C-alpha cells in the first residue's frame, strides 16, 4: 500500500474541513430597525469639516398630499 506524502495529506485534510465547515441552513441577517415609511420625510444639509468628515443636520418635513382625479 502506498503512503501519501505530507503535502497531499494536508491538502486532503483541508478539503474535508472546508466541506464540513458550512452550516446546513444559511444565516440571514435582519435589520432590527425597520425602514422608514412613506410618511417619514427629511431634508438634510451637510457641510465639510477637517480630516475628511462631515456635519449633517436633518429636519423632518411634512409630506405633501397627493391629489388624484378620477377620469
């Protein structure tokens, strides 16, 4: 019976370990904070600061009503 050399044995062990390392069900990350709805609107102003940073000021605004006509 032939003996495997050391590099071939290491490659085989790595291949088996990589195949068994995957989870059976993928893990899906979910954002705990829901996305804002269509009624939430903001106006933001940004100004640059030193060292590649920005100062941002956001203010909420009232949504504009959408008028629809039947026709």
